[in-house]
C-alpha cells in the first residue's frame, strides 16, 4: 500500500493546500453521497478509492467493481461520513475514478475489438505515461484488459533506435547482455525496416518490434519469423489507432503496443451528488 498511500497523500494535499476554507464557516454533519455515471464506460480505480476511504475515514459501498461495465445513469458507488470529509475528498475521489475508468474504457475498446473478431493478438500499453502516474495509469490499463508492456528500464532490455546508435557491435553487445541482465529478463529490439528486422530475428533476442512499418512490411517480418525464428515474439507499434489494429492483427503479430490507451484516453463524465 506504500505507493498508493503516497499517491493519495499527495493528491489530497494538492487540492486542500493549507486547508479547506469551507470548514472554517460550517459545522460538520453526517452526510451521504453517490457517484453517478453520465456516460458509458468500464469502472477502474476501486483499490485507490477504497484506500482513500480508509485513510480519510468515510464509508464506501461499491455498486460497480473494477472491470465492470456501466451505463449512463448508473450509480457507481455510495459514500457516507462527515460532511467536511466528503466535501474535502470530492474532487480527488472523482478524479481517481474518472481518470482510471477513462483509461480502462479506452483499453477495453481495443481488447474487445480483437476478441470480437477472434484474434488472440495481445494489446499492450507503453511507457508513455504522465510523470509519477505510471503505476496508476498502467493499473487502469490492466483493468481494461490490456497487458502492461515493461514498467520501466529495469524489467526488460529494449534497444531502441537511440540505443542502437551507440552500439558498435550488436552481436557482442547481446552476448554480454545475456551475461549481465537477469536470467528472466527479455531482450527486445526496435526495428524500423524489414531488412533489419530479418537480421535481428537471427540473433539472440526474445522480441522484435516492428516500429512504424506498414501492414505488408509487418506481414513479411512475421512470415520470416515463422520460417526461421518461431520462438521470437513480434510486436507491432507506432501510431496505432482503433481503426488500424485489426489489419495489423491479421498479419499474425503476437502483440500490438498502443500508447494512446493512456495518453489518448477520452475522459468520461461522472458526477458526485450529496443526498
């Protein structure tokens, strides 16, 4: 809970500042409230909001849970406690559920599209997250059905075009990497051309990323992989949108990484009402 508690502490502090001025001119009374959906979506944020209720000492009753679909007009949760507390945490609570649910809903739209068309291609998020919000945003992505790509530079060795510019001998580098990185860590190389991807597929790598390649180019890389390096995974990436993922899934790639799941999520509309 350490990361969640710190996240919530900073979120509350950001909003309250030196103190809620409403508390100076009002007495606290017992109050009840609810959060209502004003648009359709997938709920996320439950574990953060539940912990907020423990820290700030108010009751929360979930009518929808993480990963469940809701419709406009649905009551997502009910809250009960001191009026000072409920009014103080209103925006933080709404922001948590709104932000997480918006990402989960966007992720789910990609996942469901492939599922409905019987493709087993995995939908991945990326490290294109807001500073200090990676754990939170990637949690929301998972709730929507996407699979997290690496969380940071420490859980996989990925060589992008920028890394490749400072590597003189790729084969020697890969051999040394296998001796120095954890046994369970994968090596992935970003490839911008079909020829380079084919070359990399014959090396000691776990994943080849086809970056900004068109559908025909990705299909050629997949076919080469199937013939020569069947154990290597193929990931397609680069400006992926909902209207493009089906064509890339048809190529036989193992995964499609989509930064827009997080940075392009459209915010839903939620509202808190005091009864």
